[in-house]
C-alpha cells in the first residue's frame, strides 16, 4: 500500500512521465509462457519508478491472478454446472446426466471458506484496478495476442497448452492460427492451409483504464453478495454446484419418486429451496454502499477511457478504437457519433446511480431508487423485490428511466447496443 501511495504522489507531480521498462518488454512472452506472476515484484518496483507499462503489467498480474485463484479454488472444491436430465428438459435447461465435478478428489467446502475465496477475488480485482489507474501516468504500447495467454485454471502449478484463452473461448477462435506461433491443434502452415490471422492487440494506457473499469465490473456482483449473509442458500442449494464437497444436502441429490424420477424430483425440490432461501440479510451495510461506489467508478473509468482514446494519434491494433482509428471488428464500426452517444448513455447511468432517475418497477407507477437501496437496505429478498412488497421502502415519485433515456444509444448502436456496451465498458 505504501508503494502505491508513493507512486500515486509521484504521478501527480510528474503526470507525463513515462519510460519503457524491461517488464513491459517481457510482458507478452510471460503471458504466453504462463509465468507472469514470477515478475510481479519487478513489475511493482518498475511501476514505482514511473514506468507506465510496468504498472499495466502489475495490473494484469493481479487481474489474472485473481481469476486464477478463483478458478483454482472452484476446481479444488469440485465445482461443476448443476444438471439433471428430465427436470432440465422441463425447465428449458441444458439436458444430460447429473453433473460430476472435473476434480475427482474435491476438498470439503464450508460457507466461511467460500466467503474467503470470494473476498480474495475482490481484493485481487481492487489491487489490479489500482495498478491500472497508475498506468495512466504515461504513454506506452505493448502488443499482446490475448488468445495465446495461458492461465493455470486447476492449480497444478503449470499453465499447459490447453489452458490458453483461445482454447477456453473455443468456437470461432479455437482454430485461429497465430502469426507468432504454431497453429492450434498442430495445423500446418503449408500450402493450402488457412491464412494466418493476426489476433494481437496493441494495449496502451487507454486500455489500462478500460481494464480498471472491468475489474470493478467483475468485483461488484461478488461484493454485493458478500455484503449479505447467504449461508441458508449455501446450505440449501450449493451442493448442486459443489456436489462432492460435503455440503449439508449432498447425500440427498436423489431420493424417491414424487412426480418424474428420483434425480429430477430432488432437483426441482432444490430449486424451490433456492428460491425460498434467496432472502439475504445485509450484514455489512458499508460494503453494500461500497457497491454503489464501484458502479459509479465504472462510469468514471469509461469517461476517462474515451478521453484517452479520442486524444490518440496512432492506429495500432486498438482494443477500443476511436472514430479516427481502425476497428478490429469491421462488423461493429465506431462512427463519429458513437462517443457522443456513449457519453449520453453514461450521463443517464450516472443519474440512475445518483437517485435522480428512478428504475421502473412493473408493479408501481413510481420508480425504484437504486441509490437508496444500496445506502439503506437491511435485506435483499429477491422474490419480494420482484413481487413488489420488498421494493416498497425504495419506491418514490420522480422521473423514471425509459427508452427515451437511452434514445441516443438506440439511435446510434441500434440492435447491437448491448454488444457495444460490453465492448465499451
């Protein structure tokens, strides 16, 4: 923390300072090798010396480390996607046999352990955010192919070939040949092979702010959960997620037949129990209010991101391009109207988070004050909030957000507005 404070003070005194560092030069290869964490101390040291690329590297280290830590913990305790055949078909879910954990020897999991895992994840996201913010102190460009980045998902100490982002996203990216390495699946680059596709991105200080915003997008829902006591939900349902981790209802995932079959009937019973226990008392009101601050910071990061994008004079394989730059996604061009429409959207979101514009509720003519909820709620009963009774303390008269509130975004982005929102952050 003292290092971060010192760097922050230095960057205020020398806002334009920037030097290339050995950490920045090694960043891409360490990401491809899965050895990024080994250079964390060096990244922090170079960041303290006002190397913006090193601050970016430190941010990526903690961001990826947080994701790895969460993934490894889930694997360690045998997390899997709940499933059961007949009930899944009835509820419109993916069918198949009852899910089994990928880890054949999962460790027991307690409610307190799960809270600790989630808390560590939020801490990592916040540390990443702080370093990404410091990367705004100077200009840099680091070229990285995200599809070649390796992560150790199962915690065996090795980020193997199959543990790349390209392999994880699959689909259209699974077979994209890289210009800097062998094609996936051992494909040959000989005559007749698919043309090499460059999937690299030139990450710069604008992208560091983009990552800072996304660290809070990732942290906010987890922090919202941690502000509550969800132990009853854990005991009633999460054996479906951790089927062999010793949770209270683990031995009762199948039973006698009531309507359909033993597996499906038990699954439906657990769904009912999950709905019944989705009433979470607020145990940390300061943390709940902090979620509102996180959401507001996401908007602020997005504004700063676009300020930096519009000031750029280069055109180097941009993650999020300005209207004067080339989009790596030709089907989603960034027109001259896009930044202004996005700023108008952020204005609307700011008004909602400030309680000046209310969220519509299907049951009331008045609106829901989101700010009041984050600042004063003592429980979050999801069913009662939807039904209306639980929303009453936060219902008030005032302007309500509607389609017109997002008219500019709808006009400029059309039916692709959600994709643009995800991209622009």
